[in-house]
């Protein structure tokens, strides 16, 4: 989906940019002046549901409401096959009570730990322990569903449909198969990372697919076709996010913190990375994507070039002065 009104120059601000605009942040004044110049030339600043979820999770979400109101932030919301950007939405979206949809979205993020396990990023964690933990999350969500529907909705079948596929997964087998497809040593990984880092954005995805076995590469190319954005499979919201997340697992815009530290820290970092991928997809509906995260920009540029997204992705270097 693209924005309906393309007469305006739309700028999607990454969450890290919005965070630097809060009161007391060292870069606030300098960054505000830069954004004011954009507005003088008619630019409209855009944010999405991903911002809303992150702002809600902050200990003082009112700060973000003030920031988004100050810059006249416009919220992207779907309208059929397209999107529109609407102003004056921050207060109602960010400060409203967390609804069942938000809780459901949080549940959907938990199974990312399965990907993290298969990639070998969760250290010595046992597969059965992970399954028990995720199954407990399902139980909690089903209880929320029962409360939401006042007990009038039969939830046992839903619980079964969610739990059975999880418990039937052969995680250890999938992990071993996955590891066989990847470089085995740190040196091999560093060589691969170096090659990816030195490639132009237009060559990154083709290089990664060229190193994958034929059938798997064809399947990925079908799932994420080259140059067809926003048509074909990309009509489905989340497809571009899937491509971005795949590229991240292959070393594009990598973050070593997803496989270091405690289990909790590793999972939080991967969930944060997934949100970054969602931000980049939402930004693809706009003219310009600005981020303080150089890795996110590298990831965006590679995915945009491959999928055929016209959005320009630019790294904003912020000078922190006291």
C-alpha cells in the first residue's frame, strides 16, 4: 500500500530520530532546526503503528505525544488498498488503554525466539524449554481472549491450533540443517560480512541468494520477487518486513547483541530488530526515510533497491553536545 496523497513530500522519521526530539535530549535543538527546514519546503513528517507501540512502552509516553504534536506528525493508516496520513492522532493513539489487538501483536513477536534458536543465537537454551515457555505465552493469550469475549467464545480449539504446530516442531533438526547452510567458523563469517559490507546496495540481495542452494533460493525469489514493489506479493502487508528480516539474519545491518548477553537481552534485541524492519516497510510508502541507525539504513537501501522501492533512505548523523 502507498500513500494516497503524493502531492506532499513525506518524510518517515525512525523512532531514534523521534527520541532525540524529547525534552532534555542533547541533540534536540540542532535536530529541530534541521526538521524545520524540511517543513519550510513543504515536507510532512510521518509515523506509524510501530511508533505507537514503542511510544506506549516508554515510561512516560506523554513525551512522545508532545514531540509528534510539535512536528505536526501525520499517522499512516490503511484506506483500502492505499494509506493516508492523518494529523492530530498522537494523543488518542499513544495514551489510550492497551487493547486486545496490541496484546495479540505482542504475542506474535514471541515466536521470533524460534528463529533465533534455529539460527543458533540462543546459546545453550534447550528446545523443549523454549517450547514450554512459548506454550505458556499461548495460554496467557487465550485467557486474555476469554476475558475479552466474556467467556462466550470457545477457545479450546484456538489453543489447540496454536499449540500443536509449536509442540510438533523439530527444532534441533531445523537448527542443525540451518547451521549446515551457513559459514561454520568466526573467520568464515567475517569474510562473508566483509564481502556484504563492500557491496553496493543493488548487489547485496543477489549476492546472498547466489550463496543459497538452488531450490531454497528459488523459493525465496518467489516469496520476495525482484523489482515488483508495491505489487504482487508485496501487496500483503509484512512481505517487505519478511525480506528485511531475512537479510538481517544473513548479516546485512547486523547487530551482534542478538546473540550475546542474557536470554532476555538477546530476545529483546531481536524484537527491536524486527520493529526496525517494520519501520523500514512503513517508510517505503513515503518519499524519504531518515534514521540515526547506520545499520538500518544499509538494510533499507539493500531491500529497497532489490524490491523496487523508490524511497530514499538517509543516515542522520547526530552530534551529541552537552
